[in-house]
C-alpha cells in the first residue's frame, strides 16, 4: 500500500501547487512589468529636463525616506533583505502596502540618479503579491510561506530575464548551504509564467554575446587566471558587504533627522560626481554593456577604480534611505572589477570574459547563491563560459566568508571544515569559531611533532656524550 499512497499524495501536491504557482506567476509578471515600464518611462523623462537629472538626487532620497517612513517602513532599503526576514520570522506575512510604496520609492530613487537596483523591489513586489493572495485564500502559515517563496522566484525571474536562475536564486538565497527541493517545481512554474507574461507584455531584457569560444582542450594558463580571479572576486564581495554595513551604521549614528541626512547624502554624491564622473548614478546598465564588448570595441577608458566608487555610491544611496535593489549594483561592481582584473594580464581579448566572470562571481560571493550564479552565467553568456564560470563562482563564494548582503539569511553549513558555527542562526547573529575537533587534532599532531623533536634532541645529546 505504501507506493500508491505515496504517489497519489505527491500527485495531489503537484496538482495543487502547479496551477496555483502558475496563476500567481502571471499576476506577479504583470505587476513587475508595470514596475519595469515605469522605470523605462522615468529614464526617458530624464532627457526632458533642462538640467542634469542627477541634480535631483538629494530631493529624490528625501521623497523615498518620506514614502517608506510614512506608509511602509518595510519598503526601506534594497527589499530582498526584508523578504528573507519575512519568510523566516513572519511565515511570509508581508504588508500589502509594501507593493505600491516600494514601486514608487524605487522609481523615484532611480529616476533621480540613486545607485540601486530593480531586482530587490521585484522580489518584494512578488513576495507581497503572493502574501496578499495567501490572505485572500486563507492559507495556513506553512502554505503562505511556500507561496511567498514562489513569489520571490517569480519576481527575480521577471527582473533578471533569466527564469531558471531567477527561480533558483529565490530559493537558494534564503538559507546558505540548503535548498528547499520541494519548492523547485512550483518556483520554476512561477518563474517561467512570470517571465513569459513579462515578455508578452513587452518587457525587454539585455543578454550579452561576449563571442568567446574555448576549444575542448584545457588552457592551463587561463584556468590559473580564473582561479586568481575567483579569489579577487571573493575579496570584492567581502568589500561590498563590509562597506554597506559600515556605511549604514555611520549614517545612522549621525545626530540628524533622516530627511536632513538623505538631503546631505544626495548632495555629497552629486558633488563627488564632478571628480569621478556621472556614470555611477542609476542602474549603470550601459557601463555593464561596455565591459562586455569584445574585439576592437572593448572599453579601455573605464577607470580601474570604477567598482570601488560604485560600492560607495550604492552604500550611501541605500544607507541614507534610498529605495532599490542591491543585485544590479553587484552586477556593475562585478563586471567592472572583472574588466580591471582582466586588464592586469594585458590580454584585451579576455577583458569581456573576465567581466562576465566578475558579473556572476561577485554575485555568488555577496549573496551566497553559487548555484543560481552558475545557471545565470549560462543563461546570460552561453555554455562556452560555463566551466570557467563554475570555478570562479565557487571560489568567490568560499572566499567571501560567512557574511552576506542579506544578513537575515539562515546559515546551514560551514565553508571550511576547520570552522564551526551556529547552524540555523541568521548570518548577522551567527558566531564562527575554530572547530574544537580540528583544534584537538591539530594539538595532537603538534604534540607528536614536539615529542619526536625531543627524542631526536635527546638522542643527539647522548651521542655527543659518548664521543671520546
């Protein structure tokens, strides 16, 4: 009797969640497409102003602070963090007001030049929509949590334009070292239906043809460069995480009201642009595309420090109350840092390759989502880059350590067998320490080495005494 009961139960679950996640995916795809279209319209409107659009940034940040503080405090920041927190601590319960507030605040932030992204709002809109549907259908906490995770995947898939990677990212980003396999099918369905709905409604996506083909034999020199690149990208991810946290703490410590701080932060970024340039405002998609150019079109005028400046601009924008995602800035930082790293070897033909590797590797290191990053590399850049991307991504993921741009991520694994941590805790409150077992093994080995040295020393002294 076991197998008929087991199979019928699984089929019943599939019959429930596939149409449900598909319907929610269609709804989320439509709402997120509205968000993307509003962003596109706001970017077009920038050219109609009689002055540089980014001069409005101080006022844009003030408006964003007012919107979030007045109507939906959970809409503050880059969005994904609040969604992860809601899944782990509130069974996916999200205030419906987050959807319009996040949408409007993000459009205002990006339209006035704030350095932020669009995927966090997409995930928060998706999760909020799924939570709202769950309330209408009177779902249990467990079913609401499950549908909200599908909403996260749908939101990411719609914004990224990569339905498989987006769906996996929505699951993988919740817990470091663990994937909810029971959610794969409904998340894929939600992601695909949301993505195809967005395409049907006219959403446009950017895919990069880096025209890179590697023959079947292994290029040992290039593999060595990729390994070094993975280490470098892991350090860049660590820099992003640290800068975001320290900047947020520093701004919070300033004894001023939030509106004054937002106004001052915007003015600081505008003033700084006269020294470093203006391409650090907004999404920065044009700069990302430039790093992916190949052959005679490659970008040589890009300042080597671009990724450092972008980190600062993003940290100040989000830390002062701007609304928007963090992943698009991570793409910018990863691509420009990869462009810089590739240039260190003087190989112009590989600049686009390393920009692409940085694009996905810094994402993996900063968000602890290596599987989604590997799939994204294949969806965005093609299969030819997959084997090199996998190496770089995994190394960056390990080298970034036990930290994340999403501090509410739960942690279920240690990235080294020499370290112990509190599994099940969120990253922000987990404690990493040397493994007691490994420490004892190390001390035992050290004790044996010391004993051998002592014996040799004793034997030598005896031989010296016996000499005539």
